[in-house]
C-alpha cells in the first residue's frame, strides 16, 4: 500500500514538474518576428484585409509571434513578391493568385477564371470542396504555404466612354483587362487586350490610350477616380466573377513555427476571410450610389450574350487543360463542385445566394 502511494506521489510530482517546465518554455521562448509584404500600395483599400489579418495574429499570439507589415513596393517590386517569399527574403506576403499565372496557368483558376466560380462558390470550394488543398499544391511548387484571407465579389465590369450593349460592341476595342484567359476571350470577341498596371489605368482612359478598362470592384474604381474619366459602366463583370486574395508563407519559416502558432495563423486567415469579404462588398454600396448619382450610365449584356461568353470561356478552359496537367486538376475540381451544387442551387433559387426584392415593406 505504501509502495503504491509512493509511486502515485512520485508520478504526480513528475507531472507537475513537466507541466511547469512546459509553461516556462512557452513563457520564456524567444519571440518570433516576421515581415510580410503586400502586392498592394499602402493607399489601396485591399491592404485593409492584410492589416486585419496581422492585427488578429499579433493580438492572439500574445507576443509570441509579431508580424510587421510592408506595403507594395517597400521591400521588393510587387510582381517580384512571390519570388521574395519563396526564397526567404521575407517570411510572407499578401497577393492575388492571378498575378502569378505566368509561372503556372493554374494560378489563374485560384485567382479568378471568367464565367466560373463566384465568391460564394470559392468559399465553399476552399473550405469544403478541396480548394485549400489545391491552393497548397500549386503554391507548394514554389516552397510556399497558402491561406486565402479574403474574397471580393464580382468586379464592376468595363469602364468606357462608349456603351457596350452587345458582344458586337466589343469589336475593335482596346481594353485594359488582366489575365491570360480574359485576353483569349477578348480576342474571340474581336477586341484586343492591353496590359497595364493599376496605376496606369486612369491616365490610359483619360488620354484615350484604351477604349475601356476593367479594374476592380466599385469601391476601388471610385477611389481611383475611374468615374471621372468614363461615362459608361458596362456590366456584368464576367471577366472576374470573384477575386480571392490570400497569404503566402515561406515553407521553411512555416515549418519552424510551433504547432499552436500554425493553427493560430490558419484560423486567423479564416476569420479574416469572413471579415474582409463582408467589408469589401459592403463598401460597394456607397460607391455604386455615388457613381450613379453622378450620372454614370449602366449598360448590361443580355443573358444570350453571356451564354456565348460562357461557351468561349469553356473552350479556353479545355484548351489550357490539354497543355497543363496541374491546371486540369484544379479545373476538374472546380467544375465538379459546380456540377455538385447545381441541383440544390436550382431548387433553392432565388434564395440561395441573395436576391433583389421588388416590393419593399413600408416601415416608416
């Protein structure tokens, strides 16, 4: 009996010593400091998602992990950011995946593909349909770990000084539009793609260098003054139905983190995704009203014209799948999701993803 009591006491003492030693190690562990840079300049509204993510991590890590933020261009030029994070120049970066499509066309599916996934689709595909694994397979080829941290809903469409009412109106136009698949579709429509950085769009429209330009969502288009140099807003934004943004982390830096800090980053990205998606879309309400009150005219392609663009987009998707096995794998995953959700989406329509009601109750 005494021997058993002695063993139990000894085990209890050892447990206390072990627990105390772990607490001591955690409390006095050397603090980790990272630098993460964005592709966006500091004045650009999209950096607010980046800053929100850092705010969450810095607050919840209790000083164990501190992340310093750098705006686009402060550490390396924006379009060199992936290489800088991949090589370990800095620990992490905030990006839009479509910027890296020149490195692998599969990035275009992770950033936005014409006539494919919407913001709601991306959220379900990422967190339930295997999308997060797809991001990490593509980014993993560049020594990176990846977590989406926000998503813009549909982009505005084309800003122009002549109306685009039908597909025929695209013929002969020079349009600033990002993305390789977007350019292939424009070519099929008889238009030519002009590649310009975001900072060049205003001046290009003002001087007539381009006939039209897409840039981003209404709040950003308004912030950079595109309503000052165009008269028409040509909708919808078929070229970019949604725009996921995210966090790329150097894999070596990631592997050095304790497991609990890895989990913190994972869930901080999910929390930021929820906050920023709502933040960006809500901001479009006021910007849209301001532009329409100013006299900007809305034009809209017909459903028949959108069906024609869908056929062209499908053709581009199939052709690229023949060239790139990784692109095909991601495309198959996204298309499978769209097939799987289509039955329930049809049954629940128009209540599944939001609708405009025509008869508002009078609550005055």
